[in-house]
């Protein structure tokens, strides 16, 4: 394999770059940035390529305290109170009875409540909808992206009961 090839450099990035524990990042951002870094690094050899790739990926990571949201949770036991502390309240949003017109973007690390207080829509560090909370259940959202780059939010219910800290935070 040619060590200067883009595929090889991408492999170095994805396997060889490990973020310090105090840093968190969105996997899609890392992958996109890694691809850009690999393209820039192609033809520079392993050492220069890995260094360039690391610099490209390093910019995606943000210093955190373990409170960043990550997509892909399947059980409510994966949620922790630190993720929800410090979220900014965006106020009240009016949605139809099915909630299908809920805003899919908001301010990063924030939430909206519905007028009746039954639902809370939570937005991650990129301002993208990640949770629809109620006193009875937690729905998470995966994001599918079509070839044209349009995002589609797919809800799914997390297994497990709504954690008590969520009920306490939002008054249920």
C-alpha cells in the first residue's frame, strides 16, 4: 500500500488519533474533518501526513466536562444528569398534537418546552434535536443525511424508565 495515499492517511487518523479523555466530539464532524485532513496530507509521507491529519481532527474537539451529548443511546440508563445541567431554556414552542412540526434545530445545548409543559425538546452542542422528553418516555433522534446533504431526523424510543433527575429538572 502506498503510505502517501489518502486511504492510508485516513486510516492513520481514525485509528491513530486518540482524543484526551477531557475532550469530546461529534463523530460525524471528526470523520468529515479527518477526510479533509487526509486529502491535505496526501503525498506528504507518514510522519507529515499523520501530523497534518492530527491537526485537522484536533480542531473538532472541544474541551468539556463529560456533559456532551452523543447520539446512539438505546437505554435511558445511558443518560446522566451532567448532560442536562446548564442547558439554556429557549422558552415555549407551539407544536401540533403529533409533534411533527417540532423545531429540529435550536441554540446549542438548549431546550424548548411545549405550551402545556408535557414535552421538552433538547438540542445538542451543534444545535440539533437530540431528545424529545416527557414524563412517560424519552425519544432520541438519529440523523440520516441524503446524498444532497439534507438531514432527516428519525425518532426512536429509548428503553427504560424516564430517569428521576429528568423528571425533577423539568417538573414532572
